[in-house]
C-alpha cells in the first residue's frame, strides 16, 4: 500500500512578524491506498472541512511519499 501527501497553492499564513505570506499548504496525508486516485477520494471522504473551506480541489498537488 502507498502513502500520499496533498498540497495546495491556495491560502496564506501569518509569519512570526505578523506579515501575511503566500505559500503552499499541506492539506493532508493519506495512507494505505493503492494509487493517487484512491488517495484523493479517501482524502475528501475523511475531511469534510476541505469542501466546507471552499478549497479548489482541482489545484491540489499530490506526491507519493515513503
């Protein structure tokens, strides 16, 4: 079975000095799946907040991790 990490270019974070910083954000890590498609489905099924937060899931970037 494989493990995947999903990241998105959407959003920003606040630096320690208070400045807003645009960056990539980790959306989630999915384990024990066969492939990227299964990982994507599992990510969305187990994390309702992703849709509620109105992320554009088409912009998600997926990497297999060890």
